[in-house]
C-alpha cells in the first residue's frame, strides 16, 4: 500500500473557493485545518479524502504586500486579485507544516514584483509561491 503524504502545487486557474477546488468531485480542498485533519468525509456514500488549502489566508488580507498571485481587472465580474497559484496538502502532512510557512513572493531581494498595486509583468503575469515543510521529521 502507498502513502498519502501528497503535496500538490501549481497554477490551477481557479481561486480556492471555486467548484473544482472545493467540491468532492474535484480537489476537495478545505480552508479549515480542523476539518482537514478529519481526513475525509462521505459524499453520496463514497469516502472522499480532503486536501488542506492554506492559500485562503492570503486573500483579502491587508497585511500582505499582495492580495493574490494573479491580477486581472477585466470582465463584468472581477475579483482583481486572484489566488490561482496554490498549495494543497493532505492532512498527513499537516504536522510538518505551519500556516505562516506558505507565502506569495512579492519581492526578490530589493526588487519588487509589484508595480502600481499590480504585478510587474516584465517578470511574469503570476507571482511565485513558497512553502516550507519540516521534512526532517517526515519518515
């Protein structure tokens, strides 16, 4: 039998609250660490495992340099800052992870990646994310 120490990281082209991220038929990624440690829940008679998504904490948080990893202003509905780039962890990894150990990088050294409250696209159209796990403790 395998393990369930899974970490998924990438550009999902969805915010953490969108159907593909939170539905049991999608990633089933929850924002509540206390819910995630329950490992799974039954949906229509089927056991569905959770992912924990710590990226919810960066959205709309005015203590951060940026409010997401991607900025888009167009269309009738616009969130402006989006969190398309995310980290998902299975509950078995949560003992090795602290919520403050995931961040969106808004500067590299003295070089800001933000210009006029938007992403400076001379570098990229997305901001990078960084996660730290205490892997020394993982068997």
